[in-house]
C-alpha cells in the first residue's frame, strides 16, 4: 500500500470533495455535524454518509482490495491513517468551510449498523478554537464582565 499512497490519497480526497459537494447542493433543511465512513477492506470500498445515514459518496480503492495478505488489521489501520491524511489536506484547502456543517464537525468510522468504531477526525472552527483553548482568555473576560455587571450587588 505504501507505493500507491499519493494515488490513494488523491482518490480519498475526491471522495470527500464529492460528498461535500452533494451536501452543498442538496436542500437538506438541517446542518450536518457528523460524517460517517464505512470501510470494506475485502472489496476496497469506502462509503461516506451524513448524520442521517444518507449515502453521499462511495468508491472502490483497488489497492486496498488487492492487499489481502495476512496484514488485514494493519491494512485497516493504514487505511484510517490515509483517510486522516486526506482529511487534513482538505481542511487546509478549506473544503469543509461550508455553511452546511455544524462545528465541530466529527468524522467517524462506523460499522454496517452505523455503530461508532472510532473517531477518525474532528474539525473545529478555528475562529473559536485557538491552541486547544476555547476562546482564549474567555474565563478572565467573563469574570471582569460579571464583576462590572454585578458591582452594585457587592
């Protein structure tokens, strides 16, 4: 799987671009807070669903299907690693900056019954999250505000 990484990365990116495009064009009436991914490593199929379990996009990655050696579990981990890389690349290209999404947007690996297997990626709104702290200095600003607001009660 290692030699084909750029090719697989490109396929994965196009899968998510197509899924986001379909969400953008659909008149859904609600925001999407999660994307669900199903993988079938025997067939090499990846499927992307919205949080209402509606299929958005699917594709077969033949390199995954061809890699059916004893490394099945390792191949699955490598697939998840490649998906994370594709999502990071798409985040940097601002593909997920779309009004159809709620923040944070969570991307989950799920089984056939849509039970969560693991969280693959979480996209956070960079305007609100800075270095892992929600709204930097918010606690301090809130304390100052509340002291001013309730100053006459002290």
